[in-house]
């Protein structure tokens, strides 16, 4: 087993154990220590739950409810906000899906330049291998490649150095993260890199400073005179107009129903509890679609083993389970083999799973595809209209509705 999967066993049991260990520290301890990056074996100030939440082996609602069961909303304010950051990013991109397409197009251009410009290729390869002249950057690059994880503060420093000191295209850095992060997703990753670069909030950039790195690594690193002294905002294409959140679907009452279990949501209970009884389930892993380059094996292995954990736990409620290649054609063949009248699935946010489902839904002769969105997402995403601080004002309201929403799922 790789180091990444040893550190992050891809099971719900491991996720719950990690949550329970961290719950006592969600209040004052988290607020005081969350910004400190003490190395790959020193991430004690943060929960390290993100790989599980990303795959929804553990849902945001479950984490928030557990938190509120032990702490007041005021005491756990900083941790609650961090949980909602991921929700906010997803809602923001869901209303502007073309931004994901813009990123992919720009990444293709950057990768083409890597093939034709030897100087850029050398600097990119050195950065990815952690072989630059900046020790802290090298350490973070190697930690990410080996463990599939990086502290959030280190991610910000890393992205800033990548863009403003090494002067590499931000899209190549975002792709490096998506190829290696166990918790990497199109919304949080792409929009965070855009924010550091000064594109997400036009003109607002993030500059990594020696003093900040020294303080929050407790002196492990102090890259004096090595970092850029300024961070001029990059330019980007105009942000598309905001579109409404797509409507959710209601399954048909009658007919043979199949379930697609995808790696964006591995807690299918809320779908099954609507009365859906699939005669067959197709399990798909879409992580390889996060990049045109090869995604780290442990990233796809985490999703594959997590799916195995889900199918073991839900057993006969899923019907016969087939592990299907994540293409519309392969899914259509599976549907035909099982004589399906409709397909139900957890709603897939912007990304490779959503692309596959959209392609399947548009195929002639394919059964209807019903995507069922969680009440948690439907309540929160429409508030991601502007910046996070406007969204943050809605958190008390969202928390007030949380118990009822989770019960309904």
C-alpha cells in the first residue's frame, strides 16, 4: 500500500475515527493552531478530513452536525467556515461552469508550450520534482507527491511561489495539485489557484512572505531573499454570467432502475432512502479525468477502494455491482444489458463525473438519467453569488436548517 493510502485509509470507518479524534479540538485549539504547518507528520492542528469529504465518504452535513453536537457555533466558528469554504467553491462554479472549461483550455495551451519551450519545460519539471533552489517549496512538492496531501497554508505558499517567484503558468500548478491531491476537486482547486493569481477576485493576489512562512512553520523554513517581493495580478478571461443552479430530478415510480455510483458522492443512502431499489449498480471512478496527464495511482486507488467500501456496506441494496469504464458508451452498454428504464445517481458537480453523466443523458436510446441533489447543496449553493464573505453571512441560517435537511436525506 502506498504512503498516501496508509495515511488516509479509504473507508468510512477511518473517516469517522478521524472525525471523532479531532472533535475535541474543533473549537479553541483549531482557531489557534490551524495555520501552522509542522510537516507531513505534524498536521495536528487541522482535521485532515478533506479526502473523505471530497469523496463524501463523510458528508459536510455529518461533520457540521458532529461539531455542533460538541461545540457552540461561536466556539467552532473557524472550523465551520472552513467546511463551508468547500461548499461555497462548489456553488460558485456550479453557477459558472464555463470557468472549468476556460481552465482546461488554458491548461492545454500551457502544456503545448511545455512541449515546445525547453526552458519552460525544465522549470516546470524541476518544480514538480521539488528540485528548485527553494527548500520549503521542494519539501511541499515532495510531501504532496508522496502523501497526496498538503496543509492548506502550505498550498497557498506553494501556489504563490509557483506563480510569482518561479513564474510558471498557474494552470500548470493547478494541474499538478489535481494529479496528486487526494482531496483535489475542480471547484476548490481551480478557484483557489485563480484567487492566488488575482483572477478570482480581480486584482487581489496572495504573496508568500518569508516572515509568514517562518512563523507558521515554527522556523523549519525561512526562505530569505528567495521569494518574489510583489505579486502583480494576472489577467484572465471575463467571468461568465451567473446561471441558475440546475433543477434536481425526481425518479420515476415504476420501471427498472439502475444506480450509478460515482466518486464525487460515495454516501448513496439519501438516494436509496427515497424508495429507489436499483436492479443493478454501475460503479465508476472518474479521477483520471481531472487532468490530461497521468493522475497519481493512489488518487484513483483511493476512489476505487472507497467504492469497494461503499458496496460492501450497502450490500444487497445496490443489486449486482459492475465496475464500469467511466465513459458514456460503456454506461449505455451497461444500461442496455440490464434493460433499464431509468438511471438514478447522486448529483455530480462540475467536473469529469458530471461530463460523463451529461454525455450519457444526451445519447440516443439511453434511459433517462435522474440526478438527485442533496438538500444541503440545494440550500447553500444558490448563496455563492459573489465573494465568500457575503456567503459567510448566510452560514447561521444554513446551520439553523441543517438538522432538518440532514434528517430529510
